[in-house]
C-alpha cells in the first residue's frame, strides 16, 4: 500500500481502525488497544498504543504484545487491515473459550489465527517460541490448546468468510470496496 497505514483505509467512509476500535470498546470490558510501532497514525482514535515488545516478529510479535499489555485474561486479535470483523463472529469465538488457551477458525482448510481469541495462558509458550525464532501464527495456534471453530459453523455468522479478508494491494481496495484516506 505504498507505506500507507492500512488501518486508515476507509470502509463506508470510516477508517478501518476507528470502526474496529469502536466495536471492541463496546464489546470488551477491558477496552481496546492498538499494537503499532509507529503510534502517530492511530493516536487520533484515543485507544492505548503499545509498541512490539519483541521487534521484528510480525503478527506473532503483535499477538504477544497484545496479550502482554491487555488488562484482561483474554484478547481478541485482528489485523488493522481487516475491514469486516463482526461482533457476531467474535461472540461465536467467545462461546468456545472454556478449557482452552485459544479459539481459532479453520476457513477453507486453513487456520485463521490473526482473527482469534488468545488467553494469557499462551504467553509463556509464545514468549519462548519468539525467543527461539520466527514462528508463524499457524504453528503457535497448533502448539497451544486451541478450540477450532470449523468452517461449517463459522458460516452461520459469516457465510462468505469476509471477516478474514484484508487489504494488501490497490487491487484489494477495489475488490473489498475500500477507499484510500482523503
């Protein structure tokens, strides 16, 4: 996206980050936070902004930071470029938390661990894996005790899997009906 912060892309005229943060504030008692190494683009939204605790680890480092910084025992994670996250989908994941350390959807045969619920119980393993190398979120989701929401069940709240779509290219903007900020 030519260096543009993807969380500022517009969905329905509103930045993805603003839409997501508003939803998270309404859903979660602990509020919402943003994991970003450059706080400037997101400061206007009023949520706490936390830089990666372990730099250079991508999404796994962001999940680690979110779990570490959150005031709650569970966190819902989503990429800043995921415009179609829904309260119904989050509620379905939340229903599956009992007795597990994470709740992840399997969509089209693939785990979707960025759009997932992670418990603080994952932190020791996640910290160790990050210290040892560059684990993928997929491998982390397979390493913890995770409840898997299968595609058939997920389709009851999100028939087309729109929650997992993200914007990485100008073509994605057009395909997803997003706009660049003005």
